[in-house]
């Protein structure tokens, strides 16, 4: 399952005092947050098809909030920003659309 390595990668990148430069750095911090949480949502939704989408969204949003709390720790030299959590949650909600489509298609193909 690709979800767990993706989650570990996102968590490590979120708490590294000086994360490595990425080719997408010019797109801004919010882009990274949104890309990470959209990806996590799709991976989790596909990996656990019986898990409620509401619970999935709440769990992942809680992960985003936890990251912001961790980034508030002075020793990490990171900046906590509630707007990052909003970007995470917006990306989670956007990620639920392809999850819903995938689940619908899987139900249809299973009943045929």
C-alpha cells in the first residue's frame, strides 16, 4: 500500500528543520501542502474502500492540524500557519471527488 510511505514522507518533510529544495518550490508552500494531502486522500480512499469518506477526511485533516502543531515547536525552526491546515483540508475535500468516482466505478464493476 502506497499510503504509508507517502504519509511518512509528508511527515518527515514537514518536520525537517531545513527540507531539501524541490523543483516545485517556486509554486509555494501551499502548493506542497495541497499536493501532499490530495495525494494522501486518494491513496487512502483507494486503499481502504470501506472506510467512510467523512472519517477519512476528518482523520487526514487531523493529521494536517498535528503537523502545524509540530511545526510550532521552536527547536524545529519551522513556521506553523493555520492557513496551511486550511490548504490541507481543502485538498482533502478535493481529493474526495476522485475517491468517490473510483468507489462508484468499483461498485459498478463488482455488480456486473
